[in-house]
């Protein structure tokens, strides 16, 4: 088994060293990288399988640099705010 890649405490270079087949560890959840979907200035986005249930997910890996982490947190807060303030319409 690949050595798990742990973030955000890993050095910023580790985001570049992660390869297809690597295992990512975030908190108590492990992900296996299947492929890379994109690369940007903040880091990479990978198509992964969540080990615990086999669900396919996208994981955004942010470089471990304060400015990138701050921007990622703002992006998450904005997305969560939009999710809780957007009305849901249920049609029967």
C-alpha cells in the first residue's frame, strides 16, 4: 500500500509529488487517486475513490502556503453560505 499523503501539514512540494495510485489521508478519511482532473495555481484536483465506501469524489489539494490556504477557506465558506441560503424547490 502506498504511504498516505497527509495534508495540510505536508510541505507544499508534496502536492506536486502525489501520483495516480497514491493514497490521501484527510482527518479520518482515506482516498485513492484514480486520475488528475486539473491543475491550477492553488494546487491539483484529483478524481479519487473514498476507501470507506467506494464512492468516486473530486479532491482539491491545496498547496501548503498560507495565502493558498486562506483563499481555499474563503472559497469553502462562500460555497457553504450559498448552499444554506439558496432556496430548494421540490416538485411532486
